[in-house]
C-alpha cells in the first residue's frame, strides 16, 4: 500500500515538473539535519516526492514523549537512534531510495565543510539554536543552499537561505536570553520561574560538579558528612543496612517504570525512616539550611517588605509533627504519575518529596554525585527540583505549581503540535524543489575567498513578527565577520522562492514573504564587527571562551590579540591564565581588537573589547555584547538627531526674535 501511494505521488509530481526537472530532484543529494517532529515528516515527504539520495543526522534517541507527534516511531523503538529508525520506517514507503543514517552530533568534526560540499541542498529540522548557527555557517562556507524551518505551537516558518542572495540565519539577532539578577534569585523572588532557577542551582550544588560560579556556592553542604551520618546510622542497625542494600538493587533494576518509581519512593521512605527521624540526617540538615536558616538570614538583612509579604521560614519539625495523625497525603491518594503531575500538592507532601528524593539520590545514585546534570526527563531529578521550587514558592507567598508546569519552566518546553510540524515539513520540500529546478548543479570544488555581493537590495517591508527565539525564528547574533565569495544564483529575481510563515490569524494560515537581501551589519555574511563590554573586576579569559561557545555558538574558538598576544584555543592555555582577569591578560586594554576564529566552522570575526564597571541588574552575566556596526549607527543617528534639534532650536529662537522686533515696531 505504501509503495502504491509513493508511485502515485511521484507520477503526479513528474507530470507537474516534466521529466528534466524531475530528474534533477532524483539526482540531487540531500542532507537532512534532525529526525524529530519536523524531521520525521520531512523524510517521509522527501521519499514520496522523488528524492532518492538522502543522508540524515540526529543525535537523539527515541523517548516515550516523542510518540505523540513523531509518527515514524513506535513504542518498541524507545531508546533507539532516531535517525536509524526513521530511515527504516521511510524506506517502507519507497524501498528504492538510498538513505544513510548517522547517529551523531552535527557539530562532530567528521561533519565538516568537506562533508557538506557533497550535497546539493541542506534541510534543517533542528530545535537547537547553537546547532542551527553551526549549520548556517558551514552552508555559507560551502555555498550550499539551506532551508531553515521551525515551529512553536500553532506558529512556524520556513526560510530558504541562498548564499549571496538572501539573508542568512544569523542576519537577525535573536531576543536576548532571559537572565535574572543574583539578588532576585537569592533574596527576592516574585515569580515561579525565579524559584525554579533557584531549585536547579540547588540541585547542581548538591549533586553536580563543583562550580565556584554557582550563585549559591556558600550554601554547599558536605556530602562526606552525610555519608558519615549514614554509616553511623547503618552501624546502629545492621539489619536495616542489609535490607537497604537488597532493596536498592531491586530499585536499580526497575527504576524506569512509572509504577515501580512510585513503589521505589515508598520503599525509600520506609527503609530510611530511622535516618529521617534523626535530626542529623543529611536531608533534614539540607532542609533546615535552605528553607529555614537561609530565610532567617534574608530577613535579618533589613530589606523593605512593605510592598509584599516577607518570606516565612519553614519549621520541618512542625510540618512533620502530626503527620501520622493526619489524613493520608494527597500524593498517596493519586493513582498515577500523570494525576500527580497535574495536581498542586500540599506543603507537607512537598516536604516529604524533598526528603525522599534527596535520600534516594544519595543511596541510588551515589556514583553520580559530583557529576550529575539537570535533565528534565529524569524522573528523580525532576521530582527533586519540583519539590525544592514549590517549597521556595510557599516561603515567598508565590502560588505553588504543578510538577507538569515546573517541568515546562525548567526545561524551557514549548509544546509541539503535529499538524504545524506537518505543514512546515511540506513547505520545506516545496522550497527545496523550487530551488533545485531553478538552479544549475553546484560545483563541489568551488572555494570561498571574498564577500558576497547581493544581487538585489529589495527587502520585505512588512515582515511578520517572529514567534520564537530558539525554534521558529530565523535569527541569531548578527555579530561575526566572515570573508566569502559566491556566484549569485539570482534567486531574489525568482519570485517563486519565498519565506513562508505559518500563522493562525488572518484569512491565510500560510503567508509568503519575499526573501531579504544579505545584511551588511551581519558579522556572518556581512562585514560587521562585534563589541563586548566586560566587568573589569570579575570577567576572566575563561569567561570569554565560555561566551564564545555559548552565546556565539562556536565549537572550538581561538583568540588572537592583534596587539601582539596569541591565546589560541581554550586547551592551549593553563588554568592560571584561564582564571586570570581579562583586563590583566597580556596586551589587553580598552578598545583592543581580537580576531576570533573557529576552523571547524570555517568562520572568523573581529571583537572589540572594552572594560567597565557594569550594573549587575542590567548585566548579570558580567558582559554586554553588541554589534559594533549597530553601535556606530546608533551614535550617528543620535548625532544627527542632536544637530536637527539644535537647528530647530535656532529657527525657533530666530522666529521669536523676529516676532519681538515686529512687536516693538508696532
């Protein structure tokens, strides 16, 4: 049945395009990056549209939560590679296709510019900003056409990026990543997100790698002391120790099953009841420090609480005092994980969840302590973070949230809609066909040596408002400098190739927009420079490398001080230099020009560095990154505005003087 449908669809497309154009599709070599929500639909559409030479790359494995929208996968595929299972599934539609699946990261060194050169077109189906920046830069370096796509709920967009003819993915800066001042997170939270951020820091503090930059580092509690306490308690009750070991082995064997997770939690609570009854148990010590002592410290700082209720320290003894005399807990009465996730639990239940999850992590994940990282899909980690966040909310009179809501906040989850993904994937294939049938085959041996020249200056004047920063907005930091050359394909003169926006308002759900020309103030495909102002008393060379990787999306950046000091990549420097203040590094002074290069992305740009004292509220990360071109343009506009005001003031003064003279004559 699948083969019959494929043959029918291909025959119809052949009749529409003609044999010559259809052969172009059949012979085109296509790279698909991502095999998730859009990627699954995209692969299916490609094999049903006559494309027969495809490679697909995806890092992820299949999770239960994927099955409601990624229809190439089934329950039996959970834990398997997305790209490989997707390949097997789409081959059932058209077994004659050649599909190569790679289970790996698109940023791996093997997927370099030489790898990209063998493709005629690249189709992105990613939801990761850094990976999309990486693909954008490699496509620019190799002159390969890229079709970007993304969705957010009922909104989405598809953007062809034709080197030399259209704006690249990074021509429009994304909205700045939301950050919060340390004082807000530590002392004056007023939103659930503030408490969730605090809870994630607490998790990293207790169970993650040592990090001096953790804003809560002064709240650290020695886990070695906790282990000593546990050993003492177990020595006093060897029978309990034996049962503990047996039950832990049983738990580790079945801890991925929801039903077993509930049993595990109850077992952990039961077997550790004696430890929990002890005032020196680690989880009780942690509770008192985080939710009582720290709050008392905040209250003693003399802050003004006239505009909101002051925080109230929690007394764990009072909370647990009458627990045996009260009705069964709310969480115990809920029969499934789904029901619990959708309910706001009581203060006592949140307290019990904190105690049990902390104890379980110490006993069941002992090998992970010191290495653990936050993972929204890890049930135990998410239970801990939800309990900590809700206890924090209760203290500051912020309405507590469901575990489901907290997971969405902590994981920055935007719930996907399968229909929107399907529309976006269909549009991607349409753009790919339009491009391939309107251009000649590319010369894979071509090189890039100088800047592209736009073939048109026309730009859209009524651009729809982007709907997402990380998924469906074709944007990134317009802050890099790349020197490239390409032979324009006159795509801007082809009205068929357009951007498409998926919206739920207006008469048409899909709205087309003319491609924009490359922007000269883009540091990737234009000639702009970046400017960074850093906090002179805190910002180190290590912070600069971290900014280049996280904010700029670089893989292995190297730094060359054009004043005469070469720093190279991060691995080229010792720990002493990495931890040194940037202002104290060799040849560093205000206005210094740094040349930043990433050979893995065939990408470089110029960075102008300034040192100053920054407001922590306005620059919580310790730096302000801007586009130097935009800064100069803003200064010029301010100067012109100032001159204009001066001229207007002079005209008004002249008119007033003339009026006075006339009045005197009269």
